C-alpha cells in the first residue's frame, strides 16, 4: 500500500510572487504563518531596495556600497516607526481580524513597491552612467512610482481583508500608516544622506520643501 504523498513546501521565490497578487488571500493561515509571510516579504523588500540603492549610486563606488545598507535601512526603520500606529488603531477600533493581517498587508504592499524598484534597476544604472540630466530624475521618478504602486496595494489589501467591516477603518488606518511611514522616510533620508550622487531637495527632508533651514545653536 502506497503511503500518501507529503505536501511539498512552496519554494520561497514562488511565495514571494504569490504575495504580490491582490486576489490571493491568506485568511486561512494561522497568525504565526501570516507573520512568517510578512517577514519573508520584508526580507525580499530589503533585497530589492538594496539593488536599487546600488544602481542609483553606481557612479560612485563608495556610495553604491553604502546604499546597499542605507536604502534598506531607511525602509526598515520607516516600517518600525509606522507599524505600531496601525496595530494600535486596528485593535482600538475593534476589528475582528488579527493585527497580523494588517502587518501582512503592509509587508505585501512594501514588497510590491520594492519589486517596481527592482525591475527598474538596470535602466536606473544605465541613465546614471549616461545622462547627468535624466539620471537623477529617473531615480526620483522610480521611487515615486514605487510609492504610488505600494500605497495603492496597501489600501486595496486592507479594504479586502476579512473582518474589516467599518469603511472608515478600511481607508483611514492604511492612510495614517502610509503618512507616518512617508514622514519617517523623508527624515531618515536626511540622516542617511547622501543617497544619490547629485543633491536633491530630499537631502534636507521637510526643510527642502518648506525652504527653511534648521535652527542651529552656536555655543559662545
């Protein structure tokens, strides 16, 4: 009598691409499995953003190597800054689904956005080596597209999450999380600068948009 075949584990690269499909639901999984997938998505995000960072700084070897650490660190620290707000709001507003669902939605959206960056790595590197004008514009443009795609993914996933019945919650919580994450990223860029070979308004964080210089006290 033949023994029943054991379920083969899904390869990690297959799981990564399953995570970016908005129609794919993981509601049937346990909380531990959802957190495991969120961790996998986050790790893949760090890999893709590291590749983009190396491409964006590829004109300067030291900058390219530094970006392999700095760009993923900006993303990771911005997640650490924004996730607690979402989790607390999720539970305070009495949603029946686990906070792990929200974290998985956030991780999946980050993965989707970073995958946009990863697919555009060759053209970012090419233009930085061949056009002083288009290189910086393309680098900033790819980040803007990635943020839009990832943000749209986050909103869509949360709105479709099981147990989320309040329409305000479906929009307000992911919007608040994204706002805090973007605000954190903006200032983390200041801390981690330089990221790009050419200076941009983002090098000064919020001051670059308000055209104000930070006040510096000089000791007598």
